C-alpha cells in the first residue's frame, strides 16, 4: 500500500490556505461594505443636520427669491433677537403682495439697487414694541424683504404695512417710518 498521508496533508494544507484567503477576502469585503454604509449614513446625517438647521432658523429660505404668497405674521410682542437680522447682507429683494381673495399673492419683486448694509442697519435700529401693537384694518399692499448673504443663505423679513412692524423669526420690531424703508427701492 502506498503512503498517501503526505499527499493528504499537503492537500489539507492547500485547502486551509485557500480557505484562509477566502475568509480574508470575505472579511475585507464585509469591512468595505460596512465602511461604505457608514460613510453614506454619516453623509446623510450631516446633510440632514444642515437641512434641520435651516428649517430651525425661522425666517430662513432655501433660495433667494420672493415666496409666491405671504402668510400672516404675529405682531403682538417681541420674543427675542438682537440684532434683529444679521449684518453684512450682500443683496436685498423687496417683495410686494396684494390681497386676492383669502391670500396675499406676489404682485412684484424689486432688487435693491444699492448696498444692503443700510437696509439691515435700519431694520436693526428699529425699536422693539413697548406694548400691544394696534393694526389698522386696511387693504393695502404688504411687503416682505428677502436678504441674501455671501455664504448663500437667505432670510425673510415680513413687513406689515397695516401694523408698521417688521417680523423675523421670533422677533418683532416697530418701523419708525415705512416710507423710509421702502425708499431704498425704486418702486
């Protein structure tokens, strides 16, 4: 009888080595898949946080443009915010709205021809309301101002012509002169 024990041992050794390489390949593939999944999850978490940060910042907009409709604003009291709006806006857009039925629809938009610094300074210098704000029941044009910044963000300030107020997020300011604010735009 021939001694096949050395052949069997060699064959087992090859099988173990091949199996070892196969296990390493499988483990490497699993590690790569886990890394890709973790990277995708991390990226979605970062993007999700950025989107949540924008949504949490009341008055922020996804794009530098006038919204098609204007919502109602709460002009009863100031609830925070100093400065009222961030300084160093690079551009400002005046959005004019007219009453059509139950909604205020965009009637016109006018870009600011000059520097937005004077507009943000005027808004930031506006006083906080001392007490309850009284609004006149008039059907007159209403406004919003979209401020654009160098980092790409935009924010919205609602101007209520009937109440003489500016609202951004949780803050309300009483406008000393609406005509002074509107004079920055060639309307």
